[in-house]
C-alpha cells in the first residue's frame, strides 16, 4: 500500500541471570538508497530528506512533503530488499506523490519482488501488536519517568510494547533496527514490584544510550560504560534478587 502522507534482543536468561543482546547493528539507510530518492525528487526543491523504517502490519510505505522537507517511512521488510527494488520503489512513491503513473519497468520490478518474497508474508503474519499499556503497567509512562530521572529527558523514545506471548527466559529486548523495546507480558502482573519493571525497562534504555561495539573478534553488547550505568539504578540489587527468587513463579506464569 502506498500512502502519500505521512527480535540484539535483551534476553533475560534467569538460569544464570544474564542479560544478553543478540547480534544486530544499528541501521542507517544506505547512501545508495538515499540517492534513489534524491534523483526521483530532482524536480522538487527540498531542504532535507529523512528515510526510516517502521514495522507496519502490512507492506506499507509513506511519503510526505512539508515545507521543503521530505519524510519517507518504509516497511521494515524492505531492509533486506535488493537495490533495484529500492530504486523501483523510490520511483513509484514519488510518482504517486505527483499523481502520475509510474513506469511499467519499475512497477514490474516491485511487483515481482512482492510476489516472490515469501518472507514478507511470514514476517507480516507474525507482526507484533504495539501496545505499551498493559493491565497493570504502562510502559510509556514508566519510560517517561525513567528518561527524566536518569537520562535528563534526552533519550529518544522508541516504540514500546508488551510481547504478544508470555515468556520467562526472554523478559525484554531492544531491537535497534525497528527502534522498539518489548517487555514480556509475563511481568504485567500486580505481583511484580514496580522496581522490577523499571529496572528491566531501564536496562533496555541503556542499550539505546550505549550501542553495541564491533571488534575484530566479537560484538560487545554490554560495554563497561553500560555496566557502570546499569549498577547506578537505585534498586539494581533488589531487582536482580527478586528475579532470582521468583524464577519458578515466572516460569509457571509463562506456561
């Protein structure tokens, strides 16, 4: 669908109380992809061009021009698309923006990609329903509180959501590609202390502040600076102890 408007996972393995982020890198739109849009928009007078990805539930892309500023949001499924498909999509989006029919060449390239790329349907069928407000805890309110208390309100807010399914081994994760923090719905329970939820969300927020570092031999997800800040959380020890003490409750709750 074209609209002319606008899982590192942090894994909490309770068997060892280890926080592990899976190996993914921060994504910036490829410069060649950016040039496709710059060329397609050559007839426009633009001051800035912003391209980002979003986990839409359908294969949807949006483009908006306002005050000489162009904002393009692509389905995150496109992150793995070949460059010729990105080129075709750029031409199609700009053509729709100008209400002219895109060329058959570009329409065929994009249509062939959609028809042949079965992964698209698998991804979209499992798409997470974004819902920060749980039955007990509201992740958005907690994020705002933590951001002011520990990050001077400077941390950019990602998408926030409870997981679709209950889990006890993966209690939370931050996905830098989609810029989303997900917390296991197992924890959305009145039995869980506020400081436990706050600690888990705080940990995920630290992954935004301290991105992973690639070395020649491995990827470091928890840098010394990360660990130092993590221990500054006032209820760090209490939260870790609670999670260890109630591991059986968490396991049973997730069944």
